[in-house]
């Protein structure tokens, strides 16, 4: 099962970028640079990709901006659930595409559109993300898709990771889990 780190300003600081990415690399197979608040996204993304390539991540992604991901030679892009129409554009650029989904219907749709992986969330209780889907709904989505499903939402420790693994998930993604030492 893959471990997918989603960064945010609480877990990734550009003043300590090297050591922060070293911490992520101890636990994560894949990583995405995500910061919805910065005005320096392009500059930070460039620094992030260059530094992340020094580590053994299987995939280094940028969040939402597939054109920038292509320009900076990231492995791929993690699209939001509002970007279904961008899947083909990102694939046409040769990018690996992960996309956020919140229902079986969405997951089936993005699979048809060519996504490589989906995140399905929230699985467990997560601040400001609505009612958790739970392991039962996660299993249903996994059983209906032929592409990998990454469980996301409220995964902060081994108990949640183990439940995701038992569900048959391709992997798990988290912000908070990777922010911990």
C-alpha cells in the first residue's frame, strides 16, 4: 500500500525545505506540493520539485496546476474535484493524474476520463470536511473501480492506516500523518 503525503503550510516550511522533505521521505512514497494560500506558488513549486527529486519518492506532484507541473517537469498533478475537465489536458501533457473524488459516481466518471488514481474522501473524521464516508463506502468504491483508490481524510495513525489496508485501498493519503515526526 502506498503512502501519499499531501503538504500544506502547517507541514512544509520553505525555510527548512530540505529537512522537511527528508522527514516526508521517511514515510511517504508519493508527495504533492499543495498550498492554496501562497502568492509564491510557482517559485515554491520549482524549489519543492528540485529538492524532492533528491529523495526517493516514486512520484512528485503539484496540486491543481497541470501546466506548471508540466513546465517544471513534475511527475504529475493532483487535480481537485472541480477539475474533471482538466484530466485529458494533463494526460495530453504526459502527466500522471491523481484526482480528488467524494462519491462513487465521481470516481467512476474520472476513471472513464483517464485518471491514473483517485483519492476518495473523507474516510474518517476530518476538520471541516463533512460526514466521513467510512470503510464500508471505501470498500464499495474500490470494488467498482479498475484504477487504484487512495483513502484520504482523518488518517493520522496506524489504526486508520491498517483499516485502509484491510479495505483493499491502493494507498492512503494524509496531511497530518506526515506532519508528525
